[in-house]
């Protein structure tokens, strides 16, 4: 099923707004509203990226991390690359 890229963009932007609102009014480190907004934002982004690729063969410059370990692995890789330049 293909999604209209404009509709996906609108949904993605709304998810960004919701994430901002939840973050601005967070109630502690484990605020369930922030966590839900985070997941909704990630889902909306993936739908948008798929729609824009399907419609226009275009991608975004962004990458989602599945979890903290993936981010940590990428940070370590980047640090290793910096060492090679010295």
C-alpha cells in the first residue's frame, strides 16, 4: 500500500509538533506521553521516508536508531574514524 507523500509529510509534521509539546511539558525522565510521542514521531518519519522514496525515488538525510546500543556503536565507529586522521 502506497501512501501519498503530502499526507505522510503532514502526519510527520504533526508528530514533530506533538513530540515538541510532550517534551516541553514532560513530567520526569520516564514520562509516558513523551515516550509515546517519540514512538509516534519515529513511525511517522518512516512512513514519510517510504512515501517520498516510492513517489520520487528520494531519501532524507536522517537515520533512526533502533535503540541506544545502535547509537553507541555508531558513535564508537565515528570516533575510530577520527583516530585514523591523526
